[in-house]
């Protein structure tokens, strides 16, 4: 057995080109498997890190716990970390938000500063009791310009009302509640840092105080504190039952617990997709690597026959083939894992670039590279499976060939003469060279089948994914098409004149080129007003007179002149005075039906107390600037929604580009696997056919005729591959469009450019490989080649 293994090692060294190409195929396969598994691991770990930054690194929080009872938690061996915070109280500060007039000061122990504090965006965390950090929304929401380096004196005390009730962050501010700050103690702090707004479990959205965080030494704490605990993995799974009967109020960091204990509950669908992708990689790679083993076995078939003739068993031959697979895998798998890591790092850097470009395309999550032993193990297992599946058929084939057939080199000759007859049209069109080319392809079906399948799969994947990416990019480019506005603002108005006027004030901002104030009487009612200024523009465009139409309906895409319209939202009926398919500015649904009336008529039909749906459509020179200015005007308002279509379009384009990085990377690596397979197959088959070529030349075939024969083989093989690859690719492109793009309203386009690129690339690739092989073969000595074959 050792002799067979030494012989295999020697053959691998002698056939360096094929060995290197096979190892490259393994490296590409394992690298892609590693990259896919590592990306899943990185996304999962990044989500966990984001959740920790957002809500804190703890599993359960106990509130208002006496200091004297902390030893109960310290003695619990399942607790790995304990963080303590204490509420110091409220202090009045300058703020433009009338519903948030306070600073709420909290003291954190060093552990709490590391585990519970929101993400630091500027400066540093406090290191002593005279330092403090402030939240970002103190400036953006409260318009307080306190900054790092400033000092601030806070008179901290309790919020109480005349009845003596004490209020907390869970109690919104009410100016009519006669509340005041009592029992104040003055202290001067230095601002050393700015953190993101605390999570809602620390500061609810309607909390009256901005959270200021200072330092406290655990040994100086007195009274009651909030305790945040992190448990070991085993205890965290049963935590809900453990704290159910707690005498303290408590709250779970549920999402973090779920991500750490059972991530597939959140990412199960993605895991299935990842496994499907890895399955595609394995199948594609098997074709490439299997072909290398097939070629290796074909080259050594005589050798195996001789070994069998002196007593080697079938089992030993099979083991020998698997030994070759092990040697190649031992080299290719580690290099593949390292290459996959490098590719993942590059992807993570690229993704973070797009995430931070043009307004944070994917939210506040920063993707980090995570090396998961489980992900790497999965990639290695898939790689081993790929290699041994590739070698399996070759091992069985090598062990089954009889010694006599192997030595006579007749094991591969199975086809009958009638099956290699060439159609007459082939000889008429291409001559004797074409007939020989055709017969070669028919006679060596098995040798060329893998090459054809590899080209088909490469073409299929390239056309399908390129078409899908094109459709996605087109839909991203169409994000703003069909809308004549680029910002819209929506809310509901309940007879609050001040609030309504504040919303209208946004239409007078600099940079607003056009706007529509769209009001409806009810959610399901299509009777609407569009603002007096826009209404007058609209009727002028339609050629109507205000006095003639102001008390009637302009019907868009519905009705007939003279029809009457009733509604439960107003008494009586309205008459349709004009019918058109011309929509007013802002109403961007082409087929939607509208009943447009003047603001004068709208206000006369509906009371001020009634609920009115309000939407304002803007077209601004600078949509981002307008969005910021509207936010400033509505800083104290709630229950409104604003969307910047240009920002949405940018985010959409960034997401599509990010998807393109994945898909095109996937295409490129799979194509490289296919290229290595094609190169390996063609060059090795040409090497194996040296005696055949020498025979043809010995009977008078000229170099011109020989080159023509090889090029015709290229045409036949490329045409067949492209025929099936293009059909499958176009079909898959439509299925991907139907599943992922059609819902956006985009139309399907035949992937003509990907098809043309695939055709040119296939013929160019095969021609280059064939020419490379021809150049090598042309240097051979015809007589020497024939003599060596007959020895």
C-alpha cells in the first residue's frame, strides 16, 4: 500500500500543471464556502454587538434593589457580570422641547459604563464623580448646545407635584400637573463625552428628562440601585423561569438572549439560503474536481492494470485514489480557508463603506469580521465532502477496470462504430476536418461532457445573476420616476389649529419649488383638497374658471359630468363638474380615482373637530436640507411620518450595489472554478490525444487542416454548451425577476448583454485554451510519439 501511495505522490509531482489546477479548484471551492459561512457568522455577531450597543450587555435587569441585598446576586455562580446604576434625580435645563425640560442624572459603576452605556460618539466615558456624558438628542431634539469640554451646574432633586407624588422617567411631563423639583443639591460637572440616545428601557420616548451619565464608585453607593446581570449560557436559557417569582421589578433583554441562545429563530430563513448556496457551490465544484480525478485515472489506467496484474486488490486501488484526494485536499483546504477569510475581510470593509455612504444605507449596524469555529468547520466539512464526492466515481472506475483491458488501453473504448457516423452535412460544410471533429466529440462523450456541463453552469449562473442585478439596478434608478415630488410629510389633524399651522409653515421654507397640501375627509374617502395655491394652478392647467368649479368636483379617472357624489363624512351631495385623467401635483398613482374639490368647499363641509388626514407633498431643490428644516420646525411634534424619496433612492442604490458585490463575487468565483475545469479538461484531453494527432499527421494531414479540425471542435463544443446554458440562464433570469423584482413594477427585459458577453467569453476562452494546447502539440516529434505509444 505504501508503494501505491509513493507512486501517487510521484505522479502528482510529475504532472505539476494538472495538480496545480486541481488544487486551485479546491482552493476556490473552499474559499467560497468559507466566505459564505463566515459572512453568515459575521452578520450574526454584528447583530449581537449592535443589540449590546443599543440596549446593553445584560440578560435581565432588577430595579430598585437595596444595596444590602446585592450579596444575593454576588453569590450566584451562574452570574458572569453585574452592573449597577443609580438614579440621582432631575435638574432643570435650557431646552427647546417643552415636553422635555429636564436633565435626568444617573450614576454608573465602571462595569455599567462598559456594559450599559450607549455607544460613545465623541470624547470618552466619565472617570470620576465630577465628569458626565450627555446624549446626542440633547442637541438635535432639545437644541441645547452643551458640548464636550463645557462645565454645567445641575441642581438635582425629585420631581413631585402638589399632592407629593414622585414622578419617574416613565411619567411624561405635564405642564398642568403643577410639578416641581424639590430637595435639590447643586453639583458642577465637566462634559467629557457624547453618547447616542439611550435605549427605551433607560429613557422612554416620552420621558421628560435627557439622560446624563456620571461615574460612581460601587463602594460609595447607598440606598437602592438598578442591577443588570449577565448569566452564563446554560443559565441564560432558563432565566425566564428563574426570575418569574422575583420580589423586584425586572426586565429582560429578550432580543439579545434570543440571538445568543437560539439565533436560528431570527436567522433561520437566511441559514436555509446559505445552505442552498453552499450546496450549489459543492455541486459546481464537484464537476471541476471530479474531472481532474477522471483525467488522472485515464492517464494512469495502464499503470493500474499492471498493479492489478501483480496482485493489487480493488479495495487497494480505491484507497489509492482517495489517498490522492487526501493529499490534494490537505494542500487546498487550508489555503482555501485562508483565501475565504481574506475575501470576507474585503467584503466586510466594502459593506461598511456602503453602509456609511449617503446616510447609512443599512441602519446603524456596523458589520464586523467574525471568525466562527463552527462556520469554518462547516466550510471544511463541505470542502471534504466536495473532494471525496469528486473522487468517488473515479475510485470505483479505477477499481473495476480489468488488468487486460487496462494494459491494452481498451477500457475506454465502449462505443460502436455506427454511433460515430457523421451527418453528411458536416462533411459538406467543414470537410474531413469537420467530420473528424464531430466524431471525436461523439467518441469521447464522457471526456467532453464534464467540460460542456461546466460551461453550461457558468453561462447559466452568469446570465441569470447578471440579469437579476440589472433589473435591481434599474428598479433603483426608477425609485424617483413616477413621482413629481421628492419629500412627503403625513399626519392627522384633530382640530388643533396651532399644530395644523405648524405643518403648513413647512411649505414656506426656502428651496420648496412646489407643494400640495393634500387633505382627505376619511381614510376610505376619495374626496380631497390639495391646497388653495395648488388648486388654482391645477384648474388653470385644465383651463377652468375658479368661480365656475369651486363648488363642484373635478373627477380624476372616474365618473361623468353631472354625476353626484355622496359621503358619510359630509351632508348632502356634490356634483361632478369636470372629468379628466390629469392628476394634480403630488398624487402619483396613475390609475387612482380622486374627487378633487376646492379648499373653500372642503372647509365648509367638514368641522374643525373632525379627524382630517393631512399629507404635504414637496418638490425641493435640496431634499436633504428640506428634511432637516422640517424636523427642526416639528421638533416637539409626534405622530407624523416623513419620507425623503431621494434618500430612499440612495439607500436603495447602495443596497443594490452591496448585493452586487455578493452576487458578482459569487459569479466570478464560480466562473473561475468553471475556467479551471475547462482548462484542465481541454489541455489534458489534448495531451492524451497526442498519439491520435501524430497518426493523423503521419498520413498526410497538414498543419492548416489540423488547426482547422481543432477549431471546429471548439465551435461544436462551444455552440452546444451555449445553447443549453443560454436557455437555462434566460429561464432562470425570468424566474428571479418574477420572484424578486416584478413586485416593484419594473418590466422584464431580455438579458441580451449578458448573453452576448457569455457567448464572446466562452468562445474566447475555449479558443485561447485550444491554441495553447495546439502550440504545445505542434512541438512534438510525430515518429517519437507513435513509437512511445507502441512500446
